[in-house]
C-alpha cells in the first residue's frame, strides 16, 4: 500500500490548459484525494493530467508516491515521461534510468529505451545535424542563353549562342555542428559546412562546385528558454569552381538573429559582408574585374497556422561593389512559399508527404553602362552610350515531397524562370525539372 496520507493535495484543476479534459481530470483527482494510497488511481490521474496539460500537478502527485515507495518502476517511468514533456531533460533522464526495466511492461521498456536514446542526444554537448541530397536536373536552357539570339548577338551568331538543353547530376550537403558551452545562458558555438556540385551530361564547361564554411557563437538575448531571441556573429569563407577552374573565393563575416515570439511563428534575419576575389580562367578571361565587396541583408518569416501548413516569406537586399561601374549592381528580391503536409496515400510508410508552391522576384540594377552592350548606330550619327543594364527575374515552382522512411524522402520539383533585361544577352527563359533523394539526420 502507498502511504501518502497527510501529504497536502494539489489544488484541483490548477494548471489545466486543455479544458476538454476537465471532467476526467476532476474525476481522477477526486479518486486520488479519496484514496491517496491507491497506486492505480495515482497513475490514472497522472496520465489524465498529462493530457489536460497540467504537467506540474501530475509530477507532484507521483513524486509524493515516491517519498514513501521510492522503488516503484512504473511511477519512475511516468515521471520520466512527464519531465521530458516539460522540457526538463536531465530530470527525465534520471527517472528513466531509475526505472527498473525488468519491472516494466514490454511496451514501456521499448518506450524507455527510445526515450533514453533521444535524451542522450538532446542533452549531449556536441550535436550534429544536416541534410544530404543527390539527384538529376533537366533544363531547357542550361546555359541561360538569350531567348532572342539575333537581337542579342546581331550577325555574330555561333552554334552555342542560344538556349541549350542539358541534364546534370548534382549532390549537396549542409552539415551543422553545435557545441554547448555549458553556461547558464545557453550559449553554443555553431559551425556549418555547405557543399554543392553539378556535372553536366554534355556542356561540361558549366560544371560548378561550391564549398562554404562559417563558424561563430550563438548567444541568447534573454534567458535560456527556447524561443527567446538569439544572436550569432560569425566568420565565413568559401571557394567556387566553374568549368573545372577556381572562379572566385570569398572571406567575410556576418550576424544572424532568430526569434520565436510564438510556437507557430519564427523570424530570422541575417547581415553579411564579403570580400570577393575572382580569378581569370580560360573561359572567363576578365573575371578579375568583378573583384569587390558584397553587403547583404535578409529577413525571413515562417508561420505555421496548423501542424500541416507552413507559410514562409523573405525579403533581401544586396549591394555588390566591383572595380568597374558596369560590374557594380544593387539587387532586391522577395520570395514566398506555402507547404501542405498530408498523410501518405499508401500504408507501407507512415512518413508524411508534402506539396509546396513557391514564387519569387529579383530586380537588379547596374551603376554604369556596359561597353559590350552599346546599341548599333549607323554613321554619321555619334556613337551611342553604353546601356546601363537593368534585369528582372520571376520564378514560379512547385514540389512534391514523398516520405520514404524516417529522415529519408524523395522530392520532385518543377521550376519556371523568366528573366528580362534591357541588354538582350541576359534575356532568357528556363524550365527545370528535378528529382532529388534527401537524407536528414
């Protein structure tokens, strides 16, 4: 028998967040109050209190039981569940370890083992996560060739002047590492590696590869509670290969802030400054003219009205200052997306599927006229001024993500791009179809 008589009882209904469980909660509370030595009544109350959202009430009832009977595995198991739901991972792990698995039902033993593994990962000072993807991409204009070749090149037409169809294989990975510095403010040191490469089936001069690294601390601007604003200053560097040669490299730094003002809202802002160093190559003989500094400011907002819906929006502004005015430009962009998750249409996998629709717009304006874009003027009229390039780009896309297994999905994308420019060479259209296999860990 459980001797809990004489212990003060919790106020009935205090802490309830799910009113639909009020009647069950009051009934279970009354049973515990009438028979405080009835273990099953206490366990039933704890389960109903958990459903009702009164975690503290359930914890208080169970911990009073352990004062007089400290070796009850079922009570320790329930306390582990409750503390885990409350976010007190150290306490949850302690109670799960104390719960003797030999005294638990088989189902609870499996839950205990899974919970301990998850808590071990959650409380570890080192954390590693990432996404690895690979797939194929088909494009109707892989080389971004001008739509109107004659207008772009005049009489200087070549077999490769216009749009070229091609397919490429691609692979990418974004891997993040976080180290808990162990202070009371929840400060971590975060590092990230981004890798991406493509290999064209035919136009090998368009092959690209990218490696970027950034690292810096993340500090909370309030207490260590999840969702409070954070700030992360960081340094970064990258290298970009184009057509088999190192095209450019950058070094720089920035700052990132995050804030979750509510459980279904998330805000993210980033400011970066980079120094770009271009290399002249066989295909890009004057690339070094692009050397310069880039400043970027981006704000992204995510909103989840339900656990199935996600709406995102972002705005970004960038300034790129090159050696020459016709290589210097300002860019503004806006994008948005909507994702709907739904149960799989078949039963062999429980992983959800998702449909995504996305759209974006980019505007780009250059500071000076490009000497290579001078309108043809018949003599004896004076030579025309070089055109100051102004670009605009719209894109519209859709995707279907198919959950295959835990952390594994196949994604099918269709993307349409319309790019316009007052310089005909940069006026093009492109349709892309992608199939991607993704692994998240």
